[in-house]
C-alpha cells in the first residue's frame, strides 16, 4: 500500500507529513492487502484569508478495481485528516465486506436451487405429495 500526501497552497513540515502518513496507515493497515494506493491532498481553499478554508481529499484505489473518495473541510489540517481517515476506514470496510460476502450469497442461492430441483424430482417420482392433510398431485411432466 503506497501512501502519498500532497499539498496545494500550503506548506507542511516533514514531521507533520510523517505523522499524517502514520495516521492513514493506522486507519487502513488492516486492509493493506486489498489496497493499491492511497493519496491524500490537503488544500488551503482561500489562501491566506483565513476561516474554514482547509480541505482534505483522500482517494483509495483498490486492487480489484474501484476507488473510494472522501472529502472534508475544516480549519485544522490534523483534525480534518483524522476525521477523513476514520471515514475512509469505514468506507473501505463496508466496500470489502460487500465484495467478500457477495460470492457466499451466490453459492447459497445455487445450493438452495439444487435442493429445490432435487425435491421437485422426488415429487415427480411419486407424482403425489401430502400437504397439510390433503394430497396434491403434480401433472406438469
């Protein structure tokens, strides 16, 4: 997992950049085998005017295709990055859980279909089945 941090219209010292990389790695480390690249972009929207003018954009590119984009605005770079890291961690978890559980659903559907087909063939053999005290006959041969 490659992590890059870029800034636009602002300067960060090396210690702050390293701390931000550590924070992103901490948030996404458990998904490292499913993530190709993470890029964070910190922008000072208004320049030197002040106010709520800093923006953090985190883009996560997944190994098997797709990307997750999280954006946040605020006044403090560290707080914004922490909030974005939490949000992107939850989003990646949600995406990967959905991907990992989808094949299981398909397998279960196929197994249920096989059970239904085998039950239907057993019913055809006897052509009759008792349901709730009455006999139902199938004529769809």
